[in-house]
DNA sequence: CAGTTGATTCGACGTGTGTCAACATAGACG
DNA sequence: CGTCTATGTTGACACACGTCGAATCAACTG
């Protein structure tokens, strides 16, 4: 369970989910899948953990580096699991510590959705 | 309550909230404010309503045009209120119908957060 | 092997959220 | 003024979610 691939929620995580919001409305199915990603970033603790990983040097961060967010360590683990299930983070165990890194394609897909009309 | 400005949550909705996630981690306060916006899009129904408004011709949509999302009308109204409180939508009553339109600056700020390293 | 530290899982609790039915409000139209 | 249509609000309910303490698993160290 500590392997890199642990997100069965997204069938093809690399493919851009949908065109920008300004182009066409989402279908019911698309909205369910996409809302999962936005919901994952809809919690202050998760959002902060995600930004910590994203901005950490080397693009990855050990749990021990980002555990200081004001909640208990089990709660941190819980939120990291949620982010992993949403496809936004991947984890890898190297010896004692577990390292998390962002999934660039998924983040790019979210950013593409918010692209203005142009 | 049907005026265009109805979002006291964001002090300066135009100013970009924060630098991209890849630059520096969010502070506790920033994460709370930003998570509100992501959480607003974290529900399938809201996400679909938002995409319907964003993709509608003229950049605005009447409630009657977007009410067909599979939930009751009070629920639609509830979700539109949430989106308005998050600063993502604005509403205006013109005669019989109420029109919603997206707040481009807030959406752009969210997209900027997801901008990759470049 | 025992012991220590890091990280996840389990069980439980309180709060928040999505949903609806029923009611209330706003404007149009006769 | 009365009535009809279009939105929004209220109250209530079930469920999900965030949080923690305790227990469990994993890897390094003596």
C-alpha cells in the first residue's frame, strides 16, 4: 500500500479531463470525477499540505517535513491519503521515510479547466 | 440580497490571492481563504452549475436555463448561493429572472495557483 | 532480538454538508 | 387587487467529513 500507484479513482490521470469551463458545460459524469479533485483541495489543511509538497525542493517532501500544520500526525496521514486518492499526490517509501510528490498532469488538467475564454 | 455584490468573504477579490503552489507554501490564513474557493467547486452539482454559467452565451445564464441538473430547485438555489458566497459567481435580477455570471478575476486567481513551475 | 522512531490504520465522536418538502418573497399580467 | 410563475429561504434529516487517541505496522539501531 506504500507503492507509487495508489489512485484507482482516475482511469487515465494524464489525459486532460475536460475542456475549459468557458467552452462547454460538464456532463454529470465529468462533474463527479472533476469535483473529486477540487474537493481534495477544499480543505485548508490539505491545501496547505499540497502547497508544501508542491513548493518543496526537488518536487518531493518527506512527511516529517510537512507534518507541522497544527493537527495530529494521524490526521496528516489521513489528508495525504485523500490527496493521493484524488490523484494529486503520489507516495514512495525510501527506507525510514515516505516521500510525497505532486502529479503534474492532474494539476495541469485542473488549471486548464480554469483557463479563461481566450 | 439580489444585488451584484454579495460576497463579503473575499476582501479584495481582484488581487491574486497567492503565488502558484510551486513557488511557496501557503500560510494558515491563506489556506483557509483559498480552500473556500476550491471547496465551492468540490461538489458535482455546483461544479456543473458553474460550468453551465461559464460556458453560456454572453457569459451569463438565467436560473431557468441551468436548473436541469437532477436535483430539486431549492437545492439548485442553495448551491448557487454557495458559489456566490465563495466569490465565484455574481447574480443580478432583471425582471422576472435572475441571471448569474462568473467572476473572472477569482477564477483566474485559482488558475494561477495551479500554474506549473515555469 | 529488543527497542526506538516514523507512519498508517482503527474506532469513535462532534460538526458540517447535501438534500428535500413546505413556506415565503418578488415580479408580471390580467 | 388577485393570481400565476420564478427564486429564495426555512426547518429537518441522513450522511459524509475532520479530528483525535490508541493500536498497529515498518524500518533503522544497538
